[in-house]
C-alpha cells in the first residue's frame, strides 16, 4: 500500500480542521454567518461533483474488473444507496442536540445553552460526535489510497465543512467552562475521530481488499458524501439565513472541482 501514509496524512489534515473552527470561535466574539454559508455551500458543491462525476464512475470501473461491465453498474448503485443508508442510520442514532451537522445554529445563544448541559456529559458527547465523523475519515482515506488526484479535493471539502463543526463543538464548551483552551482542545479532539475511523475501516477491510471491495467502498463513499451534502451541509447553510450565498458557494465548489480534475487529468 504505497499510498498509505499519504492517505492517512490527508485524513489527519481533514479531521483536525475542526481545530481551526475552534480557534476561530475563541478569537472572535461572533461567528460570521456569511463565512459559514459560503464555506458550507462550497464544501457541498465539491462533494456532490466529485462523488457523482469521479468517485461513482470509479466504483463501476473497479467492480467491472472483477464481475464484468454488466453487473458492475448494479453493484455500484447498490453500494451508493447503501452508503446513504449507513450515514442516515448514524444520523438518526446521534441526538440532534449534540449532532454538529444538524441545522441548529451555533449563532443562537439559546441553542448553545441547551447544548451546554449535554456537553457537560463529556465522554458521551465526544463519543457521539466521533461516531458521526467515522465515515468521513474513511471516505478521505479510501480516496487517498486509490487515487490521489481525487483524494486531495475530497480532503479539502471535508476540511472546509469541518471548520463550522469545530465552531459547533467549541462554542458550547466555552460557555459551559469559561475556558478558551478547553474549547480549542475539544474541537481538535473531535476531529481525531476521522483518522481513527480511517484506521479502523482499513484494518477491517485489509484482508479483503481487492477490486470488488474497493469498488463497493467507493460507491458507499459517494453515497455518504452526497447524503452529507444534501441532508446536512446545505440545510445548515440555509439555516444561517444566507440562501443565495450558499448556492453561490455550491456552484463555486463544483466549478473548482471540475477545473481541478481537468488539470490533474492533463498532467
């Protein structure tokens, strides 16, 4: 696995981007709704484009090498919707009050006060966030393992959407404890779930890693990323009251992704 450390490094980078959100939340008294809307929309655009244009076709191609072109499409589509099912179940299991992807606003003091009581539970909250972030870490890692040209924009998209997540983690902890240091520390720690998820997924799949398992995994990764974009990123961006900015960010994310893939292809 010659790309192992590259893939793992990208996953660590994407996961620890939550710390940037944590730092922003303690440095600034107010989080910019414009920044959150545009960044979430941009991240959704990158995820949607790369999932449907690059990752899903690679899933079909990889599975086709094992079972033939005919059944490959059916397997890839099943894996795609299976990935949506997995992340949807995880979303339902994580309580909405501590789910950093639910569209309750970190700009709302009352929402933060409700979450503060839950944040005091500490390990329970950290575990809930970690479970939710596991698939994202695995998505970044498996992309890096298979195709670096796809992995870099995927990691960037996940890192961008992790910044507001870091804000969502740090704000209630700062309000509960009065400690900026603790808020930043917990925002970084929440991001560690992603490289841990990558390692767990890799160790579980390593004995079975072939064209079929890689193709099915790619299909599931595409489904997970599309679900995150449609169910979490865009609704959250709209929740901040900047609908048009979120859509502009979405289109910009797709355009940047399209151009970057063409540039990688021409190298």
